């Protein structure tokens, strides 16, 4: 393997907002020349594919302003701090967004959604043994909860109807794991 | 389905760099109240999972500065303009990054990697009938080309070794499609 490593020289703060925190770093490339990398800093996130005892999955339909349309996704959200255990974040988002709690969580691995632009890592869990309760959405958060079988969701991933990255991965991985049980 | 739509009131330019183009919009939420959305604008991208006649896949190992580590990914890159046909972008990135050209492309659907933060859509293709040539990397681009079977890559997705979102999805979808042929 060749040397591919890029080293930081300095960092400039560009913009710290509510959602994006942009920095611009001067770096040294593998060939010794200088370049610049702009990235947005992120606490990381947790996502959960909640599977009811009858096999249906709890999904969310919400408007994604950056895309100007409603999207079907699994429950997910930012970690409160970079140090929050991702499973705690997954439990919180599941409870707040759908009102559900789960007896069992299976780790489905992590996802890097935008490797060139954001340092976000999403930790994905499959939740089972679910009891339903009341949701408590954050202020400014609007979503519809819907239920689909895993087979229906698999069809929607393969047909291109579901486009969200974490949702595609969680559905495809959960299906593989449950098939081999 | 409830009304989930958010409407733009105004847009403020925050930062236009090489990789990130941040805007801050004032919006009206579904309940009529006002809020703010920060997003980064993006041309969109194309990615391709190139499968050789012997079943091996052409992969890239490259350093991802935002994550401080080397990652294994499929060939991919930004579209030159928002109007560039994604298949043209896929062919270009495959040729530039790996030197390969392909006889047949199968569309694997689109991916929204970061629905809350970036308006990027990645269009994913499976390429077959591949002939190898010489790569021509962009200035400042460094990567190693490596070859793996689809079974090896599937194992690396399920074990959590491959984390990049587009790469996980392309591997899982290509495997489903080839299994059912």
C-alpha cells in the first residue's frame, strides 16, 4: 500500500451554525505539496431499524428541506455530544420520534455517509422486542410514523423508491441477518 | 399523510468554497412558525461498482481527511455541473480513477447520503464488460486500486470493515441483482 496520508498544518473556523460547522484546514498531501480541505464537523449520529413482533418495521416520513421532498427513513438523530454512547442516542431517538422502546438491540455496524465533506459516523442498530408508547418530537420537528413489512421495504430499496443511505443499508443488512437466523 | 412541507422565505449565502457551499434559509414550518435551515449545495455525484469478467471488483483505497483514515470505496466523484448526465460522470470517474472502461452499465438507483445537511444525490451504476487501461488522477488526488471478489466485499460490509455508505449499498444491491440473474 502506498503512503496516502494527508497531514494537518492549520485550521481556520469558517462557520459555526446549528447544523453545519465548517472549518478549512491547510494540509500536506502525500507527495509533500500543500492543499486545502473544507469539512463540516459533526458529533456523529445513531439510527435504528425497529422491527415489531409481527415483522413490521416502524418508519418515518419527513420533509427534507435540502431535497425539497418528503422521504421515508428509519428513526435517527444526532448524538448530543461526540462522547455520547451511540446506543443511548439510538434509544433516545426511537423513543422521542416514534414512542417505542425495545428489549433487544443488535449492532448493524457504522456508516460514513459523506466521507469527503463531513466527519459524521452513523451507528446503526436493529431493535426487537418493541413496546409502543407516545412520541415526543423536538420543537420544529414534524414527521409521520408508518409501518411496512421488511419485504415491502426491501422492494422499495431495490426499486429506488427509498433513497436515504442509512435506511437502504439498515434494510438490506437487517434482511440478511434475519434470513440467516 | 399530514402536511409536512417547509417553505423557503429567503436565502443567505454563508460560504462558497471548493467542496462546501453553505447557505442559510429562513423557512416556514408546517405549523406556520418560522425557522432556519443551513444546508450545503452540491452538484450531485456518480458512483460505479465495476465488476470484471472473472467476478472481481475494482475498488479504491484512499485517505479521507475528515475521518483521518484510509477507506475502501467504489470509484465515484462529483458531477461537473448539476446538469451533467450521471452516467457520463460515472464513466469519467471510472476511467480517470482506475483506467477502466465498461461495455454495459446497469443503474442501481440513487442515494441521498446526508438528507438533512447536503442536497447531494449519488447515482450508482454497476459496470460490466470491463477493459483496463491507464488511470489519470486529478491533481491532489491519491489512491490505490485493489481487487476483491463480491463475496469478499459482502463479508467486509457485514463485518463492518467497509463503512462508506455508497460502497455498502452498491455491494449489497449488486449482489442481489447478480444472484437473481
